[in-house]
C-alpha cells in the first residue's frame, strides 16, 4: 500500500539523532573513546546488586542464613545481570543494527544514519567487553560462584515468540522496532536501580558510565523508531502493530528472573521443589500493568514515535487489557 502524505511528511522530518551531529557527540563522549578500563576495587565495601531488587532476600529460608549468604546471592545476581547484557547487546541490538546496514528492507537509510549505526555497534561490543571483563574479575575473586544454566532473557524470548506469529516478510523490520523499544526503556531507571548507598562504588560507577552511552542510544533509537515506523509500507504497520501489545507484555515479564532465582534457591536449599514453591509464593500476584514506570516508559516512547497513533497498535494493547 502506498504511504500516506501524513506518513511521508513524518518520515522526512529532520531527525537530529540520525544525522552528523550524533557522530560528533559520539566522538566527544563515547565510553570506548574516552573512558579507562573498569575494575572492581575489592578492598571497598558494598553489595554487588541492590538488595531491594532481589526478591529472594525476602524468602524466610534465605533470611535465616545470614550475611554471607546474602552477599553470595547478590554477587550471583550481578553476574546474571552482566550475562544478560552480553546477550542483549550481541544477540539483539547488534543483530538489529546489522540489519539496518545490510538487510534488504522496505525503508532506505541515509549514509549518516548508517555511520551512526556503526558507532552504536562499536559501543555495544565495548559494553560486552566490559561485562566479560567484570565477570572474569568476579570469577577470579570468587571461584566458587557456581555454574548456572542462565535462562533466555525475556526480551530475547519476546522477539522469538512474536516472530513465530509474523510472516517472515516482516521479521527484520520487527526486530529493528523491537530493539528501538529495548533501547528506549530503562536509561534513568537503571541508574536509580544501582544508586542505593549500600551498592559497591565500583558497580555504581560502572552502571553510571554505561548509561553515558545509553542516554545517547536512547535519542538515536527513538528517532530511528519514528523514522522506520513512518517509512515502511502500511501492511508492515498493520501486521507488526497488531502484535505490539503481546510483545510488550512478554518483554516486560519476569520469567527469566524467576527461573534464575529457582536455580539460585535450589543451590542454597538443595531442594528444587521447595525452591519452586518459594519462588511461586514470592511472585504471587505479580502482573505487568500500565501503572508500572517501565511500562510508562515504553508507551511514552511509542507515543513520541507515532506508533500509538495506529489503530492496529491500540487494538493490540486493548487485547491485553490496556487502554493506551
């Protein structure tokens, strides 16, 4: 279907974060260009993961085990956080960026946008490098951390699920839009997440420095989402938009966290059935709703990018019980 006049106008609106100004900001501020190696100062005190972000600490079996068990759980939780970064950056964000550069898509990207995309890929590989470096530092310091079969992340699972429900024709564009969603969700919240005074200062520094790049990525991917959504043919908006509600619900679920915490508690208790019962109790009644700040972030980005203007998108959210 031919793009409407309104869509064409929106597609050709100048997008500052897809133009040459973005490269200038990257050259001046990119962590890979301007920051030293991240090391953990093990002589300093502090938890490696925020206590109030690990529900496992509320379990009565864990509460009786004392401070050493608490510290171990938080170290292992941070290790999973780093593992998830490695997988998100490489398997999802870099994959989507590569499609912008090389895939046969129904939307054209300017040379400036492609140059900006290369800078994002460099950033993400650098973030993977840092995460792997920190994981090796932790393993050297704590050789008995244990081996875990890390579950597939909720973001990765959401992409795979929705792709299985879409015609392959729409997969590449959907992946690009999905990653625009990922990169416009959590910037401020991640800083606040680790900003507790009892979090280890090396970890607070690492997260804040990571967000130096992610704040730039936010602007880039918001403009990218706006441009792609306005530029693709109408059948793409119809097909992908009709799945957006279920995609967001899957992406923001906590299934990966729950599966990991079952493993963690099983290691502690030596009883998987007991661990599963405890985790089920801890998460009982949890649901992803429009009252949650993270949901508001996603919907705000969709609104600012014009995605929520489409009837198929609004209908998809209505199907999961959300009025947007």
